[in-house]
């Protein structure tokens, strides 16, 4: 045991001593690159960074451009962070560019990340201990891109301190050396300097932390962002600069022609608008495949016999209420029970925890599993205070994202997973960019466009890459105090104004202008879609200007409600669909189709269906508890029928002085009516009470009504949106 600790300390010494020289030497290799980068940024960027005043083209105009343009320079397949980044890089150079996405921008992996903009602390550890320059280069690149992303979208991104709790004295120098090396590698681009905290100070900042054996904590800084909104901002910026961007357009096949030498080369794609079903051809001098987990699908459209390079891995995150973490401090667990790293982060006024890492199949509808949710909850229990009861019922939402790890076809070992991204040029000139991570999307895009220009013989564009320092949609006139003007000029609630400023930047004023009057003294405008969240009706109308086509586009990616709380998202759906119907003229049948599709999305992809497992909760009561719950059931069963119906609930809530809409009554009943036969029997009622007792369910309006049945005084109806 002593030998192992000595070895750890010795390793820390190596990091502090010898590795410092290595890092300084390696950093010098980037100095010349930084000079070139600065020159590139300044080359014409002043004009490019002027706030665009032209309106965004409508989706109909974008589709018309796809169909009628004789030939684009570049056609990008895939509308995630990388695909939209490629489109923005290409169009900012002066290349005519189009990007198509089968679903919605950021519908896949790019909306399901950990929300961090980071260099990768654990990669740096491997780089130093293994003297792996490739790992170091990857971290250095990511830290440069982290600084750039915080600069070009200050409304959507911000620094976040992350705490690393220490429970053994010997770990202090080991971890301290690691995070100081992280600071050194970042150099002048570091967010803020890392520091050490005593036990008392750590508990002051993170009171939920487990106290036993805690000796202190280390805090380092990374960035955090709203990933789906960031992705949409990249797409909109490309559109403002003249790019043709179209979501809900799938590629059916690649088009080919013979070039001057007689070689068959890719020259476009046959596409289909999934909203209308219309098919059309899009011609381009170069086609870039940036489809993430679906990389191999597009590669096989080019060559059915090509070998797969994508090794998909599932990462599940869960959302917990805000009281699980401080509102401005994250936490990193570097050594989970199976060796994986788990983050525990405040985000959008909730707590996000994850992620898992399991091999999976590629699908358009990745879904979390109960086992993965339980794994995360169990790990959380290991580092939170016993005073904090970690309950399954507190899970507000859960989702799975597919990380597109790739095999590098050029590597000596065909089994090696590429730690960074890879660019592959097929025999027919299909350019594929795959792998990488959110933080490095811009650099990946730059390299992909460079490779495309060379491989496809494009005319030298007027400019080199100009995306480093290029402000994204909403960033041009944003300031941290912008929300005050929104409150004063429009009469918005402060919480709503802050949300609009952070999600839309300087475009928040355009959103506020279309906000409806509330009919109240305060707020003057801004009807909320849900009482617990700051999203307003005007955002739904604005979302359609941002190319949202379905209710799911709105609740999950333009607004983040589905990712924050699937129950609240479902409750807001009727309003969302009503607003979209007014704008798009949906028929009754289309409204129902949108509702069904959105509910299925929430059930399968946001974890709502996993809460239907009340039948798995064992019933274990004392005699006194059993008698109390039976009495509650009988009091609610006003006609002694042996079951509780919607009519019983209506009567109970009326007695409480809280009338509930008919649709809500059925929803409340469905919390318990697992068998879906329109009534709740005693066994189902007891299972709900047992689930509440054990924490499998954290909030239930049905249970609230049951408690009222034993009281003489009236109780207010409230709901924090807890899941099951």
C-alpha cells in the first residue's frame, strides 16, 4: 500500500518537474501558429463581423435555392455541430455552400452532450504520463477552440468552475499537478486560474458534498454552453452569410459523373423534403459527409463495399432538480466504480449528471435505459452527503447521445480508436469528416474544407478560413446587462428577460417585440408556456423563423424544455401546437400527428416511459401505514365503487378549491393508472404510495389529493415537475 502511494507521489513529482519543461517546449511549437492565426482572424474580419441586418431567408426560399442552383461549390450532408461548422467555414471563405440535415439541426449527438466546452483533463494526464505528443496536441487544440467558442458566442457560453473533491491526502499533489498542467497548456487562453480549497471552504461552496474523510478540493475551469442553441446559431450564421441551409431534407443517394480523366466522382445528391415528400437533385462540385454516427451510411451510398469506421458509443445523461448542486459550481468524479468519469453540473437551473459509455447500435432515436439511469444515481450517492436522499423520482428527464468514435483507416493498428477526428477522401472524392468532439467543431470544419478544396479541385476561394473569431448569431451587440433593457423596454419578467438574452443574444429584442400582452399589471408581455420555466409563446413563433418545422423541433432544440423536464414539456405541448397551427395552418389531423409524435419522442428519447414502472416497486408498509393508505383510498372513492375515477378526482380538487382542467385530470389519473383502463384500484394506489415512500416517485398530484382526503383544511395544489 505504501509503495502504491509513493509511486503516485513520484508520478506527481514527474508531472510538476519534468513535464513542465515538456509542456513549455511543446507550447513553443504553437507560437508561430498563433501568429498566423491572429493574422487570419484580422484579415477582413472587421467587415465580416458586422451585425447582419438582412432577414433570414425562409425555409421555402432555402428549398428553392437547393432545387434551382445549377451547382454549389460545396454540399454538406449533416446538420450537427460539425456539418454546420463546415458550411459556415466554406461560405465565409466565399464558396457557394449548401447543407442538408435529415432531421433538425442538432437533432442527434450535438444536442445530447455534457454541455461542456473543454480541453479534456484526463487526456492531458495520459499525454504526460505516457509522453504522448498526439494526446497533448489534441488537448492544446481543444483549449484554443474553447477560448474561441467563449469569445464568438458569449450569450450561449460561459466559464464554469468544476470541483474535484479529494478524500486522501496523497491525492492533493497528484491532482493539483494535473490541473496546474491544464492551466499551463491553456496559457494565455485559460479561462481562470485553478485553486485549492480547504475542507470547510469546499463544503461552504458545495454543501451537498459528502463530508466523511474529505480533506479538501481542487477547482479548475472549463466552459459550458447551450449545445443545441449553439448549433442552431452556427447554422443561422451560415444562412446570414449566404449559405443555403435546410433541415428535414434527407439524402437518398449520391449522384456521380465522369470527370475530365474519366473517373467517376460524386457530384451531388438526390434529396427528399421529409415534410412534403418532394424529391429533387442538388448538384455540387464537392460533397462533404459530416453525419456523425451515420458516417458509414453515407460512405456506403458512395461505395457499398467500404469498411465501417464508426464505433458508436452510447452516453446517457439525467436531469435532476436544482437543489442537487450549487447554481455556479460543477463537480467531477474521476474514479467511478467502473473507471469512468462522471460530471455533475448545474445547467439551465437544473442539475445534469452523466455520462455513461456503452457500445451501441446506430439509431435515429437513441433511448436511455433504466440500468444506465440507476448507474448514474448510484455513483451520485457515493459523493453526495447522506443528508441528500438521491431519489429515482427526482429524475426529470434522461436522454442518450451516440458518440461517433472512429477507427483511423490510416493507422498502423486497425483496432485503434482515433482519439481525434479523421478526414477521409474516397476514390470518388467524397470527403468524410468524422470523430472529434463538440469543442473542436470549428477546427475540424476548417481542416475538412481545406481537404475538400484540394481533393475536388475547387477554385482557390477568395479567403482562407475565417471562422476563428467570427461572431455567431446573436453575439454582435450582446452584453451581460442586456436583459435589463428587455425588462425596462418591454415589461418582461426578469427571469424571462435573462433567458431571452442568453438564448438569443442581440436577437432577443426581435423575440420580445412579438410577445403577447399578458393582460396583467406585471409582467406586461410574455405569456409563459409553462409556469415553472421562462419560455414564452413568442419564442414558438420565432422558432419557426429559425426553421423549426415540428413541435419536437421547438420543445427540444429551440427551447430546451424536453431536455429539462419531460413532464413539463408534455404539459406545454398543446400551447406550442396551437401557436404553430396559427402560423402554419395545420389541420386537425396534423395537430394530432404532431402531438402523437412529440409524446412518443418524450416517452422514448427523453425517458418518460421509464417512469411507468410502478408495478416493479415492492409494497412494504407497517400496519399503521397500510391502514392510513386504505383510509385515504376509501375517502377518495366517494361512491364506494372499489376504484377511483376522473369524477372522484374532479370532486376532490374542487373541494380543495383548485379546479383542474379536464385534460389535466386525465393526466393526473394516468400517473397511477398503469394498466390504462381509466380507473385506479387499491393495488395501484398502494404501489404509488410505496413508490413515494421509497423515492421511486418524488411528486404526484394524485398523492396530494389523497393526502387532502385526510385533512379538514384546504391545501394548495403545487407541482415541481418531478419524474418517475
